C-alpha cells in the first residue's frame, strides 16, 4: 500500500533529523487517516518500534538516552530506511510493534 503524502523533505545528509521528522510528524499524521490500520498513533510509539527493530531488542539497552543524540549515522540511516518502508506499506507495522512488545515482555493485546 503506497502512501501519497505531501510533506516537506528534510535534508538527506542528516539522517537523525530525517528520522525525527518522520517519527514525530509524518507517521503520526498518516496514522490519523482512517484508511491506515496501524496499531499506534503517537510519535514515541513509532520511535520505540523503529529503534527496537534496528537494535533487535529494547533500544535503550543498546543506545544511550536520549536516542536522537546518541544514534550513529548508520543507526539513523537504518531508522530512516525502516520508516520509509513502513510508510510505503512494505513492512508490517503491526508485526514490528508486536515484536517490540515481546522484547519488552508486554502481553499480547486481546483479539
């Protein structure tokens, strides 16, 4: 499911700024669309899912807080790429969210 959106682009030479823009602005705005069937709506939830996924575990076990100040360029680029895949519908956000919750020992939501 390709999403069309008209959001200003952030500089591609600053992956941390791009990651922050995507998770703070773009993804929450897209999540409010009724056609979007995403399990989360808030920026911190998108950040949790994306960072847990790129770290393959609870992100703050791998990256000092606050994450945006401590992301390596490689980690930030991976986060941007993952955000863009989620936005384009190429990656299942529900599955990523559940994996993030599993890493955190959170119970599965009722079906």
